[in-house]
């Protein structure tokens, strides 16, 4: 019995996988912007060039929400791949 027969198949990268990951990151940033309290927001360096509605949303918040978005995206990609959608 070979070990390779026990390894589950995963989805290889495609444009659909990239779109799912981008959507998951945008959802995570949206959730994080409203979930991070205004007292704790903007503790680190700010991001230049953002619209006024993102006032106080800086580098730490972006890194935190993008990290959450990648974890969320990996789970969604694995789930959609297992379901045969991707």
C-alpha cells in the first residue's frame, strides 16, 4: 500500500481559485473594519491613499484582516474543491 493513495486531491490554482480568494479577503476586510472597535483602530502606521470612510484603518488592521481572509479563503477553496465546484 502506497502512502500516495491516502493523500486527498487538492485543487490546483486557477482563475476561479484566485477570484474566490480575492472575494474572501474583501469580505474579511469588510468584517474587520466594522468589528475592530474605534478605540483600538489606527494604533500603527496608516495606509496612504484610502478613501475617507477607511479613516483609522492602518497597516496592522490590514495585515490582520488579510490574514483572516487567507485562512477563510483556504477553507472555502478546499470546501468548494471537495464539492466539485472548482
